[in-house]
C-alpha cells in the first residue's frame, strides 16, 4: 500500500492518493476519504446488495474489533480471513479496536492488557492475543494495540500512562507484525496518544515518527459514542494542530469517530486525511436525515437535519431533498419515512441509512473538489450557515413554545 | 365476463393437472400480472419487513399483502388518500391485496364485539367506541386501492362449534352483499367473498353455494389454519374447491408452510398468504426443503456452507451459515438476509409447483418432495389421505 500527497505544508487541507493495495491492486482512493462504518461485518441496516445500490464505487470499510471479536474463533478454525468471512472481499478494510459509534467504558485497566467491550461482555486483550487475532483477520490496514482511554477530563497521570503503555504495545506489535508471514499484505498504523496534553502528545509523536509507517491514527481525544458529535471544534483544534505540526507531512493521518460535519471540515483544514461514517449512522439511529448539503436557494431544508419523530412530515409527500440522487430520495417521500419511523418498521432505518451515507459520501466528494479548486474556505462558510440555521430554527421553536405556554397559563 | 367496462381481474388457466385438482394460470390485475399458484408475502404496515420494493421485484414477487386494520390506524386513511393510495405511498408498482380488517380486530383487540351492523371495538388509542361495518371496510379498502380486496366476514375461532358458527356463516353472506353494494371502484378493484362455516361440511357447502351465486372475480377460503387438526383442515379445503367455480381464482387465507402449499395446490387452490416466512426470519430461522434451520444454534457456528447450496438468492450466494449465526438477532441485516432467503424459498417452491403442473409431472413432484421430507416414509396420515383423494399415492 502506498500513500502519496502533493502537500508540502503541514496543517493544511490536502489531496492524497492511496494506491497499491496488495489484496485488491487496482483499488485507489483519493483523500480526504471517508471509510464506511460497519458493525458485525455489515453496514448497519444494509445488506450487501442494498449497499451496492447505494454505491457502485470501490469503498474502504471501517471495522471494529469490538463488534467482530466473537467471530474470530470461527475464522481461525476455518482458516478464513475477515473480508471473506463477512462476504465483503471486494472492499478494502481498516480494523480499529473499539466501536466508534458506542461509548467505550472508561477504566478497567490492568497492566499489559486492553479491555475490549463486546456484546457478550469484556475481554482482556494482550499483545499476543491481539496479534493472533490480526493474523486471523488479515485486515488491509489496522491500528497497533493502544490505550486511548483519555478525553478532555483526563488527569495528567492517566494521559502519561496511556502514552507510555501505548508505546510498549506498539513496540511489541511492530516486532510481531514485521516478522509475520500472514501480515505481509497488511499495513500497521501507530496511534498517537496524549489526550489534550501537548507535552504528552509530543512524547508519543517523537516515539512513533521514527518508525517506518504509512501513517498514524490520532487517538485519545474522546471515548467514542454519539456524544462525539457535540464536541465543539475549538476544543480539539489546538491539540490537533500541535499533533499534525510535529508529524511528518507526507504520512497519512486518520481520525475516527462521530465528528459532526463542521468538525470534519476543521480537521481536514488541519491536514487529517481519513474519517469514517459513524456520524450518518448515529443520525440514522436517531431517526433523522441529513440535509446539510441541500442548496439553500432552491430547497426547503433550512437546517442541517430533519427528524422523522416530528409529526409535521406525516403528510409531506416530497422527498427528503429534491436534489438528492440517492435511492431513498428518488423513490420515497417524507410521509412514507415518517410512517415507517412511527410504526418502527425496519425499512425506515434502511432508507435513512441509504440517504445519510449517500450524503456523507457526496460531502467528501464536494470537499475534495473544493480543495482542488482552493475554495474549501468558502464551502466551509456555507456549511456553517446551514448548521447555524438549525440553531436559529430551534431557538424560534423554543420561543414559540414558551409563548404558547404563557398563553395557556394566562 | 361482465359487459360493463373492463374487468380488474382476468383469470386464465393455462394448464390443468391430469391427476390432481391443481391448475397453473395467470391473473391479469390492474397493476401487474400474477402467475398462479402464488404465494403472497405479507407487508402488514405498507412495507415488507425491511426489504426495498426493488428487492421484492428481484425476488420475483408479483403481489404482496397489506393489512387494512394496521394501515387504517397508521398512517391512517387521510394520509393514504392524500398519497393517492397504498401503491403510491409505498412506491410498490406491482399488485396488492388487502384484507378486510375484521380478522385483526377480533384477534388483536380483546374488546371487539360483533353485531349485525359490524365489528364494534374500542380504539386502542383513545378508548372511544368505534364500529367497522362492511361498508366502512370497503370504503377504506377503496382508498387503499389494492387490486384485490376482501369482504368483511364474521370471524369465529376455527375450533368453535355450535350455533355461533352457523350464525357467522349466514352473517358473512349478508355482509358480502353489503360489501358489494358499497364498492366504488369496480373497474380497478375486485372483492373476494370468503367461504366460512368452520369445520362443518354442511355449513361450508351451504356458504360456498350461496357465495357462488354472486357476481365476483374470485373467492377466498377463510376460517382455517387456526389450530384445527390437519385432517379437518384438508377436508374443508377439498370440499370447498369442489364447489367453487373452476374459472375463478381461489385464495386460501393464512396458509404458508411448504407442505400445505403443495397439498392445497393439489386440492385446487391458486393463492396463499402467510406471515410465517418473514416472521421466522426475524427469529433467525431459514427455510429449507426439509424444514427450517435455526441459525442461532451453536451447530452452525463453524458451518461454512450457505443456507442452501442449490438456492439462487443473494443471501446464499454471499453468506455462510457461520456468518449468519454470528449476526442473527444482533444486526438487523441478518433479519433482512433471512427474509430475502425465505421469500426466495417460497417463490422457488411455487415456481416448481407451477412448472411441474405445466409439464404434467406434478404428481411426481409431490412424491419426490414428500420422500425428501420423510426419507423413512413415515408420512403423516393426513398427507396420505389428502393426496389419495386427488389420486396421488406416495412412494
């Protein structure tokens, strides 16, 4: 696998190219890239044939060990790699430890292990165990075992512990990786830890930047889950800038998690190359549809999101967005989606997932075009407006509500 | 056919089995044609358990069901009317059939009471008194706009005996006439009467004989598949199809197990429906010729075969039992994958039935099927008896 970028300035939006994948040699991906989030080997709610209706282009999938760990014994005994076992062999996969869509419980630390949370409880993962699993999965890319259990509230002691043990984990993983015959076609990435502590980040970076790696995962900023979308950009901007400034420009930078689109744009402007579709998945689980790409001039969607729990869509026979090219918008109305969500039918989330993932793939396409045209800043302003619009609407609604309550109380 | 306008249902029988009462034909409906004998999957609330209309077309479904009671409650008739009917609301371009709403009311609502006027019930939402009359049922079904509608019938539990069965049978006939009178879209939709009469041959015959005097495009056999013995079940089907006119389609309500589909096709039934294939999918069960696989079971953990090696569905082409075992009841995708397979299974079975009727080898098809199902030839006696009456002796 190879990553190339024309960027010479660190901390700037850039276009890159991922090529020469061992398993699928003719696959190429342009960055900034969004990985398609999977859980249990599948894109949530979408069977493979439906996923193919959503996109016919090559895609890279993000896979979490926590949602697939229970499959590893079968895979090992049957001598089958992950891509083949889940029936997704035509897609490149990237394995992470935790599920970015659900909150990773903090704590439960013991020396030499990482707690892995599965639906059947907690498993203690050592380096040996981890690399054994990796040899079974044979992912195209994966992150070395790391302790990313830090966030904005972490103590200095916790942060330094996470940096320290992650370095030890990496050292051991890398030795095993380098000598493994089974992992000849897999790329290992190092996780930069250090929470929000610049000194700790520096230690982590100084250790990893000497290693012959294709890139890094910027980890330790949050504990995953849907609340990541509420982290304001300004909270992470400084520490990301510090991190990327110290990392070699030409290397790949990955940031997983449910970042909202505004934060994604900020991170791209700082030089992050790879994200994942946790955000549209979380939005789907909330029975919401993304509308932030809608053009303001000829579309009724003022805000960045619409929620199908709202009764106002019950008799709205227009699509989510009249300009959207997705299968959902081409075939179904808001009224139908509202009905499906209202009666809790499975098809509701299928259709929302199709729309939301489509929107996100489009979002990244538009971002790349804007970087190439050097207009990302204007685009960012436009998207920002969409999000502000929603807040305005919400504020107005709250205002009307309070007015109504006042009227009734009178 | 009738002189007035074009008929919303034209039924043609292409092949008749020379041994059994089975027939293979085609119904031309307003939205789509339907090859018979047909199995109709149930899409209760305007959707078929997580599958896209495109997937149903790929599975070769030509007609699906909607439930009037559920649709009338949510999204409600106003919304469906504004949408221009259920076809447009759910974007399903092929044929639809709706039930009358009566069965669900009686089975779902404890407080439902049947009077001559209609079914009286308390709204599950606001406790107010409501009444579903035959006229009201047809009015709702006219708005939903399905190609085939069901008359409101007086439903009694299948195992009920005594005067209540007779009363229900007579009332069903009276309600049919009210339904036919209320019907507003004669050129687009057909009403099927429902033969009732419990497990009493005399009442069944009387009901069927009364109903065939009405000018309709097809008939349903109701009140079966509700916990009665298989012996009673097939006899009622046999008796009813003997009375119903040959040139109209016959629909056996609520039947969908593979064995029942084969035997009742042999007894002259053309249409079937059942929630079973999609319901069992949600519980992690996959249909195969010899029964069903419960994929939650530990024995499938390392089973690298598809559900069925000979199945052409996308689930069997892509996934193993082992993978499905790991995601059943965890990921909604598992449910979709099993629904795809189970519907494909039903469609394939019906296609095999139609083809063997066409090629005049339906009796051999039945013999082989039953032998595969009971390799030690310990056939249940009802199967042996039912098939004997249509001149098929098992191997």
